[in-house]
C-alpha cells in the first residue's frame, strides 16, 4: 500500500494558521520562532510556512520552555544540544553493533 503524505511525520502539510489554532498561540509567535531559528518550517512554492507533525512537536516543546521562562536563544541552544545527543546516541549504537558483529 502506498504511503500517503500525512503518514509521514516529516511531510510539510500544515499552514501557520492551522498550527496556531492547534496550539492556541498567535501566528506572530510562530513567525518569531522561525525568525529566531528555533523551529524553521519548510516553505511552499508560494513562500508560505508549512509545518510537519515533527515540527509541531518541537513547537509544543518551545511553548512549554517559554512558559518556564526560557529565552528563544536558550531554547535554540537546548534544541541544538538535544540534536547532538541524539546523533551521539546513534553513533554509539552503530559502534556497539559493529563491535558485536551485528
């Protein structure tokens, strides 16, 4: 069976208005997160922001962190460090598999 775009959590399907409504935030706030490199959605051929389900999860995390008093610069750094940890965990898993003869 063919996989549909909405089955892919990385498919850019949701507009800024849709996401703002989903998360109960202002569209301007989402644009600010984009401008400050916190969550950078893809752009449609017409230049409109299009969010993935994965990015919506990141936005939820960012909203929570803002609520805890974090600045956008701090959130951007937290996200970068989380990505580094994920990459290192993947590298470690590959190394362990290689050593075990996997």
